[in-house]
């Protein structure tokens, strides 16, 4: 069966560079022999409230957890806001903590910030994913800085080397069994 990789963008912005990275990953997925699924429910998630983290879950949260459950791995691409993750994306990750779906799931992220920037997002992802129990696939975590001129008329990254690297990341995630690769040191 073709492995499914769930693509999670941390940006709600129309014309997001982080989403462009993931849309490009989606476009190269067939060459990497994976089925990519671009999650589009970020804006519809309720604010995390432990009182609501119980059966029956809010519909949007149940959908998120089901998407994670179905995936062989997860690829994240998120901007940094004020030195950390956008609140909406941290909210998404908070909804994963109470479930078991993300435990030992291979997860990697692409940092699309300009060179020397975005370190706060990296650090926060590492900490928060540690608490979720996800298995960080270190060799699949990459820095791919995206500048405006890199996007083609289709809104995708045209550069062949970037596309090759994204395919490689998808392949690494699909090949990771979960739980064994670079498990985060911090957290549960
Ligand atoms: C409210 C806000 C806070 C930001 N804070 C940071 C920051 O702390 N560090 C940084 O490198 N960039 C910061 N940025 C820049 C964004 O990370 C950058 O514009 C990113 O490309 C946006 O991603 P997107 O194109 O996917 O929406 C901030 C942008 C906004 C709107």
C-alpha cells in the first residue's frame, strides 16, 4: 500500500510561503511514491480546552486525529511568529497531546525562513513534538529558505533541487517505521 504523508502548514495566510512548500511537496509526492494529503482544517479547529478533549470530540478535532492516524508520517512547514510558533498551529499541536495517534509517528519539518531566521520555530517544534510523543526524523528536517522569486506562476517552487530535496524528505518519512528514528529527548 502506498504510504500516506500528512502535510501540515502552520500558516493561515493566503499566499503563504510555507504552504507553497507543502503544495510543492504534494506535487512531487507521486515521484517519491507516497500519497500526500494537505491538511486544510487549521482555521476550523476550536481553541484547545481540556474540557472538550473528551468523547465525543469536536468534529474538527476528530478529523485532525483521524488524518494523523491514517498517515505513515507527517511533514510540517510553519512560519515563526514572535520567536515561536503561530498560536493557531500551537493550538493544533495541543489537540494532539491528549490523543495517541501522533505517538511514535515519524514527523519532520521544513524551515522555509531566510538564512539565520526561524530558529525559534525549530526550537519550539522540537519541544512541543517531544511532549506529543512524535518520533522526529532528524535527517528529514531541512532548511529550505523560500524567497518570493522562487515561486512559479502556479504558486509552486520551481527549482529542481528544491523539488528533489522535498521528494527525498517524503521518502525518508515514508521509510521511517516510527518510534526508532531520532525520538525527541524532551517531553514524555
Ligand atoms: C506576527 C508576525 C510575527 C513574526 N515573527 C517572526 C519572528 O519572530 N521571527 C522570524 O524570523 N520571522 C517572523 N515573522 C515573519 C514570518 O515568519 C515570515 O513572514 C513568514 O514567511 C510567514 O510565513 P507564510 O508566508 O507562510 O505566511 C513574523 C511575521 C508575523 C506576521
